[in-house]
C-alpha cells in the first residue's frame, strides 16, 4: 500500500513539473529578474553592492549565492591538453525544431521602450513596431535615450518535451 502511495506521489510530482509553466519575468525599471517553477523552485537576481547576487528557494529551502565573492579554498590548476582529439561539433537541430520550440513559448506581457542611438533606425522601427503591437505586446521606439523592458514569459516543460519527441519521431521516418 505504501509503495502505491509513493509511486502515485512521484507520478503526481512529475505531472506537476510537466504541466505547470516555467515563469521568466524581467523588469528593468524595478530591477526584478526572476525564473520560477511554482511550488518547486524560484531564483531571482538581486542587485547589490557587488553588482548582484542570486537568491532562491528550492522545495521550501532558501539559498543565496554570491558569484563575485572569493572562495576560501584553494583551486587546483587545470592541466592543459596538448592533443586535440575532439571531433568538431556538428550544428544541432533544425529550423523546424526552432520554430516549434518558439510556438511552445507563451508571452503574457512584453513591453519594450528602446532607443538605438541611431535616429534613422529608430524612424524605421516606428512603423514596424506599430504593426507588431497588440494587447499583450507593446513595442516603442523613442528618441530620448530611454531603455526599458518588461517581459513575462511562460514555458510549459511538457510542451517542450512533446516538441522534442515529435521532432525525433519525424526525423526517424
């Protein structure tokens, strides 16, 4: 009986991970940068006197990481490999896989107010941005030097996994 309960909890946990969206939230004006999977983990980049540090919570356990602090232990020097026996990397994936992965991403809110410091390019961007604008996407080109971004992006890991499986099945046949 206990085994069935443990198996059902593991299956429920995996289903939760696959169906709950991963949230990517970027807001440059308030300096909020966050990635989270609700109920599982949350990681935020917090500005500090050292430039930034990372604060997070994984399964109700809080943690902090300071990437610019020196560690107290000594690091071993890595040996330099003299022989290059590695094969050159092949380009991975295809354009179709990239398009399918972009379709699995949902943009909840995108607000971009930018200045490229090139007034001709800004003038060309104004009509393009006006064509792209919708309820959830608002793009602006300004001539004042301001730059701000608000991005709320949701990705379901199940849909990404389904896209990879579908792509691999298509490549076999």
